[in-house]
C-alpha cells in the first residue's frame, strides 16, 4: 500500500542489569522507563518504539534473550516492522569511568573479561564467534552514519563522542553478535555507552535517549 512520506523507523532498545562494581546500571533504568518517558513527552516524528529489553550482564547468558528479541523483530506483526530496512537495534551499556556519552563505531571479535560476568564466566582472548576468524576481526557499523549521529547529538547540547573501542566485556560481546545479525538480515545496529547517573543525572540521560531516537529517525529517512 502506498503512503505519504517516508515510512516510520522502528527502534528496538536494550540495556543491561547490574553487574560486579556497578550496583545500579543506568541503562536498566533508561530502557525500563523509555516507553513511559516518550509517551509523556511525545515520540519523535517518524519513530515507532519497539521492544525495550533488559539483558543479563553475561556474555553467553545474554544471547538467548538477545537473539529471541532480534528474531521477533523480523517476524513481528507490526505494520512497519515488516520492512526490515526500517528496523534499528539500539543497545545501551554503561561505562562507569566515562564522563560523556559514546557512540560506538565497531565491535571486536574478542572476549577478554576484566572480571567474571554475572554467570561467572571470565574468558581471556577468546574469539566471540570462532567461525569469523581470530580475535583481531572487527565488525564496523556500515549502515548508520555514526559521525553524523554524534554531531547531531552534540548540537542538541549533549557531551558525546564517537568511539572505536567498545571494550572487551559484555557490551562488546553483545554488540558483535548484533552487528553480525544486522548484516545478515539487512537491519541496522548501534551501541551507545552512557556514564553513571552520578556523572550525568537520570533526567539528562532520558533526554539523551529520546533525542537519540529522534536523530536516528531523521538520519534514516
């Protein structure tokens, strides 16, 4: 069926639960409250907010839920989701040492956890997906304009940067899987690191998340 103007972009969002050293993960709060926040403030034009999921902060432990939600987005009955090119997976993770937001450009095929994850796993120099090759393999965001996203958010007044290093912990682990899935299925994936609420308060981070939805929609039309 024809429609006026470009189709809306469906954005599915994930965050993580608490983990060793981070007793309150801001991404759990952001993702849990995002639907209500955007309902109260009004969703940006051109955005359909899809699923909002909070993953276990565990490499292999996060994968069943991650892949279930990734796959359900492709097979869902949403009127807009049937067009896979209009689906974006937006992942939030916390960097407890950060002072600003970071839009991650790539993920490495390496799991080297600085501490055990929430299921007790602590891999060292292990390829995330052995079939992809060794730990030097990198997957980059090719379907989204990372620099433009960062600049647009900076213009809105947020302290934000692009990053080429998503770490080697669970955030990078999930991002690598998501980028691989996105490439195979013709959808888009992006990971953004946020600071602790002690560094940037909750209200500002909620505004940032909503602004990011708006920027993604505007740049993907």
